[in-house]
């Protein structure tokens, strides 16, 4: 094979007309569970912002093409919606924000996005129970109680 044939084949085979950034993001994740969670989280985000069940490459491109103010407004409104209207826990909200931020980061790396979501911070996860157990004193008292 000559080098000119290789170049000719490479040019036609490697040029993507419309990259599917969402598919690229999911394919880049090693864990199948992360892929499924991010896919679900991004479907939920685009359902909230655009009212669609499945985000299309064109819709993703439109979101990535927004200016910084519009994108931050959308994401912050979505975050408030998750917390206030849907009552989701901090860890769930943070995972959904991580999926959106990953999409934007990849879009930025590919030259399809001119902003970042570094200003969007996650919520502090509040531990909801004490797992330290009972004190040694209480344990001794419990053992001292006779069995009936």
C-alpha cells in the first residue's frame, strides 16, 4: 500500500461530520455502572431543560454551544429543582451534576464548548446516622442484665 493511498483512506475514514459527544462520554467511562448512571442522569437533565426523553447529538451540541451565563443558569436551576422540588439527597444531586460537568468538560476538550461549570459546586453530603455504636459502659450494663 502506498503512502498516498493510506492518506486518502485515512482522510475519508477519520472525519466525523457530527460528533456524538454524549456517546463518546459514555464510551470513555470504564465502569458499566458509571455509564448507566451518567446516561440516566443526562437523560433526566435534558428531560428537565428540553422536555425530551432522549437527548440527541443536536440537542447536546446546542447545550454545549450556549454562553456561560445561559449554561450556568440552566444547571443551577436544575440543581435547585432536584433539591427543592424533587427532594433528592445530596449524593444523588452531586452525581447528576458530575455527569453534566463531565459532558461539558469533554465538549470543551473537543472544541465544541466555550465554557466550564467549575463554578457549580456540589452539596456537602450530610451523614444521617451515628455508626459509632454504644459506649463500653453501656455494653457492660447490657451484659450484666440477667436473662429471663
